[in-house]
C-alpha cells in the first residue's frame, strides 16, 4: 500500500483501464515507481522496471505470434515482433490506455515533444515490469496485453511495407527508376506536436508530404503517403 492514498486510487483507475480488477494483486509501490520519470529522480525512477518490462513484452509478443500464426517462419516472427516492441507501437499502446496522465515527469522532459514517444514507450515497458514483478507471473499482463498485440500484428501483416515506408519506397524507386527518393524537411514554428514537415521527391516530383515530432517521423509519414499512393496506382492498372 502506498502512503499517498490519493495516488493509489489514481493507479487503481489505471489498472481498471487495463481490464484488471481494482483488487488485483498489484504492488502499488512498484507501479508508482514504473510511472516515475528519471527527470524526477536520478535514482528512484522507472529505468530498472523498464529493463524487466522489455523482456516481458518480447516474451508476450513471441507467444502471441506463435499461438496465432503457427505456420509462419521464425524470420517472419522476428520481423513482426520487432515492430510490435518498437517505441512507436508501444507508445501507441500507452496512448490507448492513457498512461501519460499517470506519469510523474519533469517539465524539462515534457518540454521536448520529440522525446515523447521514447518516454511513453519506456514508461509502458516499466508498467509491464511492475505488473510482472507484482506476482512473478504473467497473470496481470497477458489477459489484457494479448488482445492488443494481436490487433497490432494484424495491422502489420496487412501492411505491404511492414510499416517501414522509407525502406519500401526506396526499394520501389530503385527497382523502377534506379534512383533514391530525396527528402526535404523544414521545421514548423507554430506546432509543438508536429514539429517537422517533410516532403519526399523523385525525379522533380513531390510524391508525399508528412508531419511528425521529429525529422525521422516526418520523413516516415511522407514516405507512407508516397508509397501508398504509388502502390494504389500500380494495383489499379
């Protein structure tokens, strides 16, 4: 039990959002620690729990993939799992459950929007670590995480680019034109969330435009628009 009963009630709401009962055998002090960013304390923060949670989500993803797609190759499992446990996907899941509102984080960290995806993913892994260590089993993790991982796996399998649109677009442009696409990135002065805008060009033609919190994410968004556009055109022929 936490000394701060108000904080414990907040964490109980989070646990219920995950689909677990408020009476679940959660170590509330561990869960509180899992939601404490290093900007608050260099010692008492989520980093060690994140280390455990990284292993937890990898094991859960491996078991979900093996049970759902028993005929896939190990190479395919590895490729899909690498996406499922990426910062981008883990941050999306963290957003799905509203993890950010329970995270104790310093203003110096929140003032850097480009780092949001990373610390959201880290905090989510730490939450998994705290839940696992609460019972030393997966009983507080698998009941709600499996369904989310299955949905994300379906998205990945339906995506011809495996959600790496820069590589997919590059492969297409090299195969068709023996050229590499070029990216032009500019910083948006009026937007904190989508700090950068990228354009992807090929043979003096803009194929796509995208925005993101970092140059890399903006380029990926532009590549996605371009790849889906050229892929749709080719399929319509």
